[in-house]
C-alpha cells in the first residue's frame, strides 16, 4: 500500500529538474514506507518532458510516473491533474525546486493522526528561512497575505508555500471541485478545505528562496488578487456546490 504520493508540477524546468529530482529521490529511497512520485509536465516548451521520461526509463525500479498536461494551463491545473491521479493514503504537492526540502515532510507527518490537511509555513515563529526572498517579494507576499486573510477568511500566516499534505479523501473532494488554474489555486484549496470541514494544521518548516525562480512577483500578485475575487464570487454563487 502506498503511504504517500508526491506530486511535482513542472514547467520549463530543464536547467534544474534532474539535480533537484535526484535530491528528492535520494531522500525517499531511504524511507521504510512505500511511495510514488508523479511528475506533471505542464505543457513545457523546453526539454523538461524528455528529462522526465529519460529518468523514468533509467529508474524502472522506482515508482515514478509522468502526467502530461497540454497546453500549459498553470500550476493549479497541473497540481490538480497530479492529485487526482494519485494513489497514496497521503498526497503531498511540492515545487520542482527544493525551496522546502523533502525531509520537512517529517514535520508535517507529526500531525497526520489529528488533521486532514497539513500545510508548510514560512511565517510562523519557529520557521527558518535559510535564504531570504528579495525585499520586494517579501513585501508583496506579506501584504497579499493580509488581504487574503481578510477577504477570504483564511486564518493562516502563509497560504502560498508550495508544500501541502492531504489525506486521500480530502484531496479527492477538494481538487475535484477546483476551478482556479494558476497561482491562486492555493487560496482555493484552503477555502474549499474549510468549507468542507476538513481539519487544517499550519506547520513551521525550513525554507529557502531560489535565485533562479521563474516567479514574477508583481505579475503573480495581480493574478492571485484577481483569482481571490473569483473564488469569493464562486462561493457566493455556489459554483462549488458545497
């Protein structure tokens, strides 16, 4: 029985994917539980897909699968595709970079008997930031989070950290209802989690900014704000049918 599925959305990751993938795999191979990894190629235009297929071909003894999404539709849609194809009792989505290292899963697992959804946080008092974001990114992130907490009623210090763990039941019920395809999907899944009465825990982790991140903070922030408004509208008009 697979204990955990690890879902990794990938978009034009050819420069760093193989190295970061190997780091994650090296950790997982040391664990005593059964796991699977699902790499979601989100319509990449570089050699990301080839890197994934080559790696899978060379490591047939490992439980790694490719899910193809064409054309590129956004991180939220890629994570949804991976989560809905997962078979583990627990399902984690994490970014292709190693901003939150795989061993941090152990901090989340501490709470697996008490909660349905366990999310990593960069902003709790116990969190450790190994490599800080730029001042602009920190400002946009904090200001955006304040807006989100007020507007959507999400009482979490960090809604956007790309390291979130779900029971199979919560993942299926939440992601089957998701409508947001890009950066705002984190807000949607947490909003749906609350609406569906799942127990959610925010946990401090060690996190490091990646200098080669493709995220453009101003553009991403504007998209997130727009998608937050869509989520609110979807709730008010009962588009989620909850």
